[in-house]
């Protein structure tokens, strides 16, 4: 597994927010609604063909920090992204109060 830094600004497909670059790692989700897009096979490579909307379904702690757990709206794949410094704290708290299920 490898990491490709791919830190770009984008418009969130879920909420329409204009999302700026992070400038310290790859921006991979919207800090407002926490949604992402299924575009990577390996972090930052942008080689995934699915391109479905990744919907946040929970929070998980790992050795990398706090991760947002996603389910793809198109292919149902489960993906995880590390939280960013500017993420919506209320959304993180709301996600952390939900039981995490992979069914």
C-alpha cells in the first residue's frame, strides 16, 4: 500500500460547500458534512472507477487517529478516512454516538 499526496480544492457533491486544500495532507472529504467520494484504490491515487458518494456511517479510533467510516452509496464498499483539523465537530460527535454496523 502506498500514499500519494493529492491535496486539491473541490465542491462537495453532497452539500455544495467549496472545500479548500488542507496544506498538510490530502483533502479527502468535506469538513462541513463529512461526505467523501469513492475515487481512490490506495490513498490519493484517484484510480477507483466507482466514483460513488461515500456516506459517513460512524467513527473509529485507530493508531492513525480518529477515522470516519464510510459506506459507498454506489457499490456499498466500506472506506475510512482520518479526520481533519477543520472538520465539523458537531457532525463528529453525532457520528460517534451511533453504533457502527457494517451490514
